């Protein structure tokens, strides 16, 4: 099963088709070890095994809170969302994983299409805002994240910064725009374009982007850092990277942020999400983990620590970030973003690779 040439090669070389948990992390984490220990929930055999496409430094504290609150023994394998999805596809029924925590909806949709997820209770799906879950209740959104453009305020005015997907491929940005072509969020963005604009229009957009000789990076954070240093003038990222940096450095950074024009794909709002894998079907601890992510404590953690949008009503959004309802995001069915393999193929075809 091909995810992309670069992902598949990396995951086979580094992780292999492991039958147990392996310490195979991504660039965002420094140590991929067991997150917490405790006692196993009654009726559940062995530790709850989570494959996390979210970085260790981001979610390990929250998982530790889960263990402290429930006493459930948890083992976590960290890696990029793309790596984790590929590993799950490679392992198949031999995978030890019970739960998959994903950076975006597309990877969850891919696993759903392969019959690797189990149906969640209707009451679980009902807790989350409409449009942020699987149409067949196979996965549920945890947080929302908006695509946005980071721009160099010393060389680009807010008015000049791209606000639409057409603006992003304007020739004036040749050699001055940054993207992360192998990142799950970028692939989900391309998938949304394929779903709404069609294959031909998406291929044309990617070819125009490639013709502009973009600087390519592994992660959104690398793009933001490049804008802050003046290495590039604009970069495509998720909104929370800027707000997390601003919380440390102040809002008067050289890199500033612009949200997409109302209704345009430049302002796509995707979702992080979670699904229970077939091996986790019937496990009370797996459902408890999903419930914890959607609890007041879980949703507040993401809003306050990572500046992501909570998807459960009654939970305050991240401070200083425009309310989710104010973004007028494009109407994209996130449940249809599972065809990331096709998107990856188009990205490869256009010649967009990580330097």
C-alpha cells in the first residue's frame, strides 16, 4: 500500500512492520517511550496501545493526565501522522494498536476506507460540532485547525499576502514561498482541493506551485521559522504554529499571520481526530480515552496549550485567536479526505519534494 514514496521508504527502513511498539518518532519529538503507567481497566487485556500522529511534546502531558485520572496503563508510539498511517496499513491485523490519534482527518479517512476502524457510539459523535466527524461514525474530530499564511512583515504587507489558493501560486512569489509537501496537513489541503475543484484543477495548481520554485520543508514549524528569519516571504502553515510562537516571543514577530479569504480553500479548517482500531473494538479503556479527549479537561488543554479550536460546545476557544465561526471556512466534507494516496501521487508528479 503506497502512501508516498518518501513516507513508505522511510517507515520501512526505520520502523519496519513491527509486531510490537517501537521507538520511532518524528522531528517534533525527542524521545518515543511509554507515556505512562498505571492499572489496566477492568475487562481490558494488557496496556492500551495508542499510535499517535501528534508529537510527544504536545500530547504526552495530556496522556499522563488521562492515566492519572483513570489508572489505565498506556503505551504510546509516536511518529508523524503519515508514518503512523503507513505503519498501520503495513501491520494490518498484526498491529498491536488499539487507538489512532491523528494530526488530520485524511489519514483517518484512509484507515476507514481500508476497514481498519470501528464504529463509535452515536453519543460520542454528537458531542462534536457537525462536520467534524466521519459520516459513518468511524472517527471523531478532537480539535480544529485553520490553514493560514505566514508572511514576512518587513517585506510584505498584510494586503499583499496571499488570501486565496490562486494568490498562492502568483509568479511574484517565485522562490519566496515555503511549503511542506510531505506533511499530512498539506496533503489534506491538496485532497480538499481535489474533492472540491477536481483532479485537473488540482494538478494545474500544483504545477504552478512547483514552477514558482518553492522552498520545501518537513514541518509547518520550519516554515514559520524561515519566514521569521526572512529566508522566505510567505509560507503555508496551520494557524496554531504562529500563536504558539507568539505566546513565547510576543505578537510583534517579523512573521505575521493572515487567514484565508472567506469561502476559499486557503482558509480550510481541518480537524485532528481519533479513531478506535479494530483491535480496540469493545475495549472500555479505548472508549474512555476518546471520551477524555472530548471532555472539558481535554478540550481546554488543546485550546490553552496549543491554540487549537475546541470542537465541543461550551469550551472556550484559544485566547487571542479569531473565533472559529468568524473564519467563514470553505464548505468541505472532511469525511471525504481519505484519498490522500491520490493526493500524494499528484504532489510527487508535480515534483514537489522535501529538500
